[in-house]
């Protein structure tokens, strides 16, 4: 059992995947010599060489488009998009090719490509460096979309994503990169596409993912001192959603709060609300409530503390749910 | 109005740039081909020498030329039948290759089985050369599939409909060929591990797409063994070439750091010879070439004239090819009319390599819904 930052856990996971399969390539802007702007790929180029860890031209469509071609050739590329807001030049290749080649070819050409995207706010960055675009990918058939929230998941989920024969958009909560947690490198990990109850509780269910998981776990500790028991579910997979643990939990608690940094309109959180009312209609004691960013562009960073769901906004929603 | 000299342009002085009339004059000037146009067979059917590329056409005797003629006639006939099927409502759309037979058969016949091809959606002639029967193209345009052949087995990727996307996919594939060490082995190359190249097809309209430019940048940065084969038919649907470029397209290659060659796209011998040269450059490790194929006049007639005048081929050969073409068209039509619709749950298959529970649940719900009508009907 090692205690690692999420950044180091991702680095170790990438290294393990590259050692296990010589077809695994890492490619992106500044991922080689520099080791990535967040140092997630630190040291990989030194050990695996410039043809397995590619410092690419500054060209996101190029990163995804050539990864598609490399995958057709039989490679397993792991692309890094430097920041969430820079993925859009590559969005065409993701939606038009990466997501569709397997379906178009009726299974003859798999697309084992991982696109890593550091996402979310809270780091005081300039525009385009703090966004949460996951719903734009979850909406696209042919893609799998996951988000890790802690070091242990980061270590395992990146390896599982790389060994998946489908394209995986892999969201990493950048403001949690430097938080440390235990990584159990010996254990058998949970399957990639499973959500998990991180904290059991009886009064209100809280479903969340990525950077907001830590916020919600902290909220659960705070709520306990007020005598409220929160059950916290880390969704982990956003497409396909694994909602059985949420349904099971809501049938016991009758109340659900969904938490995410992303704008709420037509989002992962609205999808969860729709499905929970479908599956748990007779169990609900209150409407599904959401704590999210707002339907605005991501604001200047001096405003972001108000934009991002924090512990108080989560507890406020919990209180409203209980008081319904 | 004279053509402006690009060397005289001063980026700091807008007045030094060519005016609209000069740009148009330049483009019209290139319309006639220009001295740089590679041509081995004139529109009048005369085989003319070319010091640079003759070596790549040395084996083209009467028999080879007859087979090139046959390929061009057959793909044109299949193409015209596809067009007719579209007009008659049997196909939702047909993308014609009319006039591009020489460009496509020349390139297709230059490729080795171990090379890889990334087509746009118009490369029916190249598909023919890769052993893909014209009936296999119909599903895309009739709406029964998005491409039915095995791209890895045929080494011919499925048609790419989004303009220019395939230039990056081709470049990535070619990067993989290089990473695997499948270039520049010369006589050390074996049948099991031959040197390989990739050929990427696109049109003049696509040259305005970012993905095409990025493909050029990446191919240069990684020395990818890829030939960019631009079939310039002068029009992007309704938009003329001068809306896409101020300079002849082949000249752009130099700006990215690799050679560009302008070839008469109606000269099947020139297309074959220059494509062979470019592919061989790539296989030998000198990768990245851009070829621009220029559309002028009818590509098939000049081959016929040459076969008659220089090789004494008699009419029975041409009649035989024509009869074969009609048989192909009839077979294509018959096949098209008999094509079954896909199963209703076709849309749920192979969305993912590892099945999605969400999609599977939707499939079951959909099938149950369909089955409910059958039950009602029987009751």
C-alpha cells in the first residue's frame, strides 16, 4: 500500500500500461521532454523513447485524427489534451471518426484510444482552463466517458481504460492532482464501468463524480455532526452510467442530491434526475435536486468560488431535500 | 492581365499582393496545365517521353494499357449505373467519379497489396483496384450500411464523408508504418515485412479544411510514408477553385517541406507512373509527397486512340470491353434491386466493442415494442 498523489498514481498507471503492451503510445502537447504541464507523463519519454511518447505539434485535431489512424494500424494511443477548453479543435475527429469507426465497420475496426482530459475549475486559471465538458462527450454514442476522483481509482482506471477496445474519454480532476491517498497496487480493482458507494448513509443520497467527490465526502462529515447521514456515490462512469447503486440507495433514503461542476442544462446531472424519477418514482420523498455550476460560460477565476459547488451549497440542498 | 510573381509579394505591403484579376489569370493559366504538368499521354493519344517519370512507366506495354483501358471503362460504366439508380430512386445519393477514371485507376494500379489507402467518398475506381466489387459500394448510398468491406483485409479504409478527416487518419496510419520500421528496408524487406506506404485521397475543396493542413504538418513532422493524392476537379460542388486557393495546389507541398507534383489527371499512364514514384519514395523512407491531379478532357478516349494508333488494337477488343461493362452494369442493377433492408435492430449492433448495457436495454425495449404489433396482429 503506497500513499501517492493522483498525479503520481496516473503516472504509475500509464507506466504499467506501457510496460504491459508495446502497442500503447502516449501522445500530446508537451508530454515528452517536459512530462506534461501537470507532469502526469513525467519520465515516460526518457524510459520508452520518442516513438512511444510523442511530443506532438500544437494541433488537437491532429492528435485525435492521427490516433485514429494509429489505432487502425493496431496501436493503442493515449492522447493528452492539455486543458479541457482546448479539446474542441479535436471534437470533430472525436465525434465523426473516433466514436463511429467501430460502428461504421460493424466491429471490424476497433478504436482502443484513450483521450485524457484534465477538467474542472478551482485553480485560479485564465479562460478555457477550468471547464467541465463531460456532458458533450457522454451525449455521443460510441464513446465511453469516465472520471476518476482519487489516487487509487486513477491508478487502476487509466490502465483499465487503456485495455478497453472502445474509445474512452478519461476525465481527470485537475485540482485534485496533488491530493494524496492510498493506492493498493496488489488488489483486484473494481470494473471500470461501475459506480461505487464511498460512504454509506441513511438520510439522503448524494451522487457525484470527479472533483466534487471530495467536496461531498467533506459535506457528509459535516452533516454527521448535525445528525444527518449522507450516502455518497462516486459515479466514476458517466457513459454508460451505472445507476443501479444510486437506485438502490434512493429506494432506501427517498432523497437524492446530484453534484457536478458542469452547467446543469442537458447534462449528466439532468440525465441522472430523469432516470431516477423513472426507476424510483414511488420511493422518492422529494424531487431530485442538483448542485452544479451555472448555465454561464466559466467565469473569471475571482468568481469561481461562487460558481463551483462547495460544501455549504451541498448541505443547503441536503436541507432542502429533507425539508420537502 | 499577366500572372503575378509570388516571389515579388511583400507581406508587409498589401498593394504588392496580386489583385483579383491577376489571381484569376493565374488560375486560368494553370487551367491549361502549364509547363510543369506531367503528361505521358497527350489528349490526342500520343505517348510522349518524360525524362523524370518514364522509368516508372517502362513496363506499360499494349497488354497493360489494354487492362488499364478496361478498368477505366468498367468503373465508368458502374459509376453511370450508380448515377442512374440514384435518379430512379434506388439509391439515396450517388457520388460520381465521372472524369476521374484515369486518376483513380492510375493510382489504384500503382498501389501494392501491402500499401494502405484512405479514400474520401468518391474513390470507386481505387476501390475496384483493391478488389472491392462495385456492389459492395451500394449499401452506403442505398442506406443499408455505412460500408461493407473489411478495411484491414482490403487495405482500403471505409469511405470518409466528413471532408478532410481522412488526411489525419491516413497520416496516423503512416506514422504507425514508420514506427513499426516498415520503411527504408530496401533489399532487406521481406514478403512477411515488406516496406509499405499509405495513400490518402481528397479533392480540391478539402484543401481548405484544417485537417488537411494538419495532416501535411504531421506527415512532415514524423516523416510519415504517406502520399497525399489531390484530385482537383476544379469544383467543390458549386464553388470554383479560386475560392480555395491563390496558388496551384501542388505548390503548397513545398511550404510543408515535401515535394509536390502536378499530374495530368486524365492521363492514366502519367497518374500510374507518378503514383508509383511517390509510393516508392515513401516506401524507401523519403516519405510525404503531394500529388495534384488536374482535370482536363476525357481520360478514356486518349487511351483508346493510343491503343489503335500505336499498338494496332482492333475494334473487337473495344467491343468486348463494352459488352463486359454492360454486364457489370446489369449485375450492379440486379444486385441493388434485390438488396434486403437491414434487420430492424441493426442500429444497435457494434456500437461498442464491449457492449453497453444502456444500448442493450434500448435494443430489448425496441424489440419488445416491435413484437407487440405482431402479437396484436395475430390476436
